[in-house]
């Protein structure tokens, strides 16, 4: 079993994080969840915020799922995306 560690920041707005379509609640912009070995995961996010404000999503563990994203919210006022990884 591995530890899944995420940290987030948003200037003006909200971030929703999902793992395999299950919403994971943020605790002061941080998440620590245990994930099973030998599994397939889909990590996704929905960001809604003020146009021109910035947000950041970072996965620091496990190593094979490390991820860094820092963006400015565009004209639509939201950002939605995902990526997949195996444990």
C-alpha cells in the first residue's frame, strides 16, 4: 500500500479533487490517502475561480504519480482535466 499525497492552492475559487470518480475532501489544501498496490487510478480535478487568478496542484507521493501543475484560470472560469497512473 502506498501513501497518496496532494497539496493544492487557489488564489480565488474552489478546487475539487477526485480519485477514480470519488471526491476526496481537502483539508486546508492537503490530502493524504492510502492507495492499493497493483491498481489503475484516474486522478481528476475541477477548478472554478475568478478569471486571471492562479491555482496549483501538486502530487508528491507516490513517486510514480508525481505531478506539478500551476496555471492561470482562463476566460471560462474553470479548468477540468485528469491523468492516469498504475501502482
